[in-house]
């Protein structure tokens, strides 16, 4: 599926692994934009239309929660699915991310299997391939 995916994570290694795992999940023809923090991610969103954002929670300058809030509060971006990845095992923090509009919240490091499970519905008729983009 051809689309642009934004990966926001302060770890270059994590961004590389996420690209690999997302390709294995069926987005093998995707174009990727990378950002090392939330501010860079917002700048990228200003320049390029994306179909999916995958963001780490803990990043310098602007964390993933603030990035999520800004995406969901923006009229042009509010329907873009955002998958959050966090090393925090705090259920309250994960619920806060879901309540803020995250499409999914995954533990870090994300596995190929967990990303596959989350991203597969986005390839179907009700997801990015159709008209029903948005949090579930």
C-alpha cells in the first residue's frame, strides 16, 4: 500500500526497526518521514500529508502525548491514525493516550507481531484503504 508514514522517536535505531516492522505488516511500499521529537514531527506534518503517525511517548522537546494532542486538535490532521509506543507500563498513562485519540498504544520495544496486529485493520475496507480513517 502506497502511503506516507511519519515515525517520531528520538532513537535512530528505533526508527529504523519501526520502518522494517511496518513494511512487514503490509506497508512495504510506504514512504517514511522521520522525526526525532514532537516539534520535528509537527514541522513534517506541515510540509507533507501523511496517512499514519507512529510516535514514541518519551521524546525531548515535545513528548508524544503533546504531539498526539496537537494532531487530534488540528482540523487537517485529526483523522490521521496515531499509534503510540511507550516504555511506560503505567496503565493510567496508556489510558490517557487512548482517551487522547491514539489509535493504539504499544509497549516499547514494539515487536513485528504487535505492529502487524495493530496495522492490519488499517489495510482493510474500513481503514486507510477506505474512508473510515480514525481512532477505534
